[in-house]
C-alpha cells in the first residue's frame, strides 16, 4: 500500500498538527481499526511518537481504542464536530440574506458568532460602506473575542445555566477590556439575568473603545441558542438612543427570522403553560 499523500508545507507549518492530521486520515481508512505498529509503518513515524499522539487524541475524544483488540478507531467527538460544521455551513447559507438586509437597513456592520471554549468566534461579517470616522473594528472571520465583554457573547451566555456562567468566570475571569467592561462577578451575573429577560444584549464600548453594539440570539429547531447576531458601529454615530430606538427592533427581528428558517418555533403564552 502507498503512503498517504501529504499536502505541500506552508511557511506556518506545524509538525505536530501535520502528524495528527495524518494519523486521523490513516485511522479513517481502517473500518476495523488499526494498531500502533501498522500506523508507525504506514506513516514512517516512531511507535513512541504514535503512542503519545494517540493518547492525547483519545483524551479529547478524537480517537478511541478497543479494549480487547487494542486497535484504534476515530472518536465520536469527530462525529459531533462534523455535525457542527454542517450546521454552521447551513447556518451561514440560511442567514446570509437576512444579515445583508439587516446591514442595509441599519447602515452598519453586522456580525454572526458561535461560542467555543468561553470565547465567541466570528463566522460571518458584513461591512457597510458608511463612513466610520477612521475607526476600524478588529473583528474578522475566524477571530475570537472574550465572551463577557461583547454583546453577542452576553446574548448567548445569558441563556446558559448559572453554573456554566460561574464555571466560565472561574476559568477565564472577567478581564478588563475597556473602562466600561463589567469585571465584578455578581454584577455580571445580574447583568446576564437582565439580558435574558429582555432578549438582547448591549455592548456600550465594553469590548472596544469607540464601538457600540447590540446583539440577539439565534435558536435552532430544538430551541438551542446556537449563534448570535449583532449590529456594531462607531459610538459617535451609534448612540445608546439609536441602539434602543432603532437598531434593537431590527436585530431582534432578524434573529427571529433566522431562527424561523432553522425550524425554531417560539412558544406562545398558551403553549408555555
């Protein structure tokens, strides 16, 4: 059998990532599992190296080992991640026309994010051509932000159990991004309760100085808050009054429309009883 073809190396090549990728691809070729000796031979890597990488991959659910045969298989975590990738691709496709319309209606920048390890990850961004007064927002596709300081993060975190919020605070803290960032744990938890009750979140120059933002969550067909969208703009133009009097309605309606396209049916008062 031929060894798996390896892609050309870039200037940012990381050897460990390459080896992990090759191991996963090779294990995928063996429905009945594969042992360390065969992997070592196929990938031309020392058995000790293969063993260490497999142990780490097993710890995160990306690889699993049969206790009897000692063979290795792909882990169920990969199935979960694959499902999420498909969901996110569908989400972007379904949401894009709504996001573009939202940007046109508000004349401001629109973002869509998902949560990952106590951070928000930007999976879509639509800039508007309106003058920003020289202000350039740091967000870009694939970039991350702390969950506690941005509107999209707070909109999603407000829908998580209080225990999850406390765990996030314990692990990541509430680092100060600007003079407006909420850094007191109790104040932050009280703030999230208000966000949940009102159905939207504000970022009043809490994540970036000179930028205000309003966000609302997106729900999937099972009612899970899978993403959030926001409208952001320079504080000299996007005042708190404009956020609450104009932008809030547009963002909440857009989030509801995307949720509807994902199969979400909001409970009425009668259904909720």
